[in-house]
C-alpha cells in the first residue's frame, strides 16, 4: 500500500483496488459468499417475507468509547432489520474513502466491523469501494444494507399501536450520544460513559418468542426516545403518556446532558429499542427482556393514549405534565 495511505488508485478499478479489496476487505470479512468474487452475492433463503434496510454512517469521531464507525455500521443495520421481528441474514457494505486516509486506521475499522458481523452471525457478503479527492470526504463513510426474514405469524409495524397499549424500553437512554459528545469535547467524568452500540436481533427473537403479538419495535437512534415515539404516534394516530421517573437513565448521562445543554430524551442510542404491546402482554414481555443481557434494565415507561392529534406527553418527576414534541432540527449532528 502506497505510503500507508489511501490514494486515488485504490478507487480506480485497477491492480491497487484489487489489492486493497483482497488484502483488507476479503481478508477480514472472509466467507464463502464474499469469495464468489462477483458484483453481487448469490444465496438461497427460506420461504417467507423478506425485509431490507439501508443506512449511511458518517459518525464523528470515527473512534469513540465503546465502538467505532465499523461496529456501529453493522449494529445499526442489524437493528433496523430486527425491528420488524426479522432474523437478519446478510449485509452489504459500501465504503467512501478520502484520499490520504491512513490504511492502518481503515484496517482497524474493517477488523472491528468484521468482528461485529461475526459475533452477530450476520456475514458481510458483498460491497463496493470508492475514493474521493483529499478534502472532499472525511476519512471514511460507510453505507450498509441488510436483509432479513420475518417468521410466519409475526406482524410488527409502527402503525399498530392502540390506546391502552404499554410502552417499554430495554435499558438506559442516551449512552451513545453522550459518549460521542464527550469524545468531541474531551470531557471526562468519574465514570466513563461508553456507547451502547450492540446488535439487538437476539433480544428481539426472545421477545417475539415470548409475545408473538408484540405490536411495535423501533430503535431510538437519531432524535432519541422523544422523536421515535412521535413517529410511532403519528403512524398509529394515537398519543403517548410517559412517566419520567420510570425512564432508566444513568446519573452520569443526566449530568453530562445538563453540562452540554442537551435533553436526554432526544439523545441518540445505538443499543436500545422501544417496544409496544397489549396491556395483558406487558408483564410477560418485560420478563423476557429482563432475562436477556441487553434487556436486564428494561422498564415499562408509559402508555399509548387515545389522542388523534398524536401528542407525546410526560408526567415529570415534580408532578407536572410536559409535551415532548418533535425537534425542529438535530441536537447532535454526525452521531451515527
């Protein structure tokens, strides 16, 4: 590799590009489908309904406490597929590299991405690489597409919430967004805050096995809990009523948000999911979540209400009631 950095020949389609693909991407992502060496991956799937999701990852900084853009790109796509109740099957990955980016850093990202993929059991089977001139990128951007298979009898969507349904979350909010901002601002706390980035498909499988009729699943990434619940309320034509005291948040995250002038309800997460189910299923679903490592701090945080205006409100710790509205913009850019 020339001078240990990406150069324009790595995106030229010639020998340098072939060498980069073989010695970096194929080496670490290696699997039978990828080694087919075609411009696509050919595979068989069981009968059923397929789901597909795609996502672009532009997080800054590229490396942060608890993860990096590589592992994040895998987790984010797996989770988007899993929120339909699907079993994620395969991932495709596209890399936009900036001329001059250090190949050692790129390999670190690829190694992390490969480990996340293999740990989750969801292989990266095809991809693409492009190089842009120095100053026209930001090191590396990654686009991932995932496909998955939805089991028979599972029907999970954002338009299925009904008044009286129960809203649950699988753990502490805001860890990812605060970890990113702490890195950007060089903030230090008594307890290190790390990203919650994690693949949620195994947790989802346990939840669906316990409560096949779970209605809605959504991972509250950009815009956090508040924005995600507003999206579901709009899709379903309902309202939401939250209980502030019931929402799990680390004291370090709350303190960091106060310092940074952020509202933790709008801070991004990468290993959290919101679940909505019928009231008679709530106890069983909560128990199933609590029995999984990624749901041991799960909690019931509110109810779906009869409100065709779609308002999300929250009873505060002081006994008042607050409207939890959409954000006009984004609290934290470049968060995923």
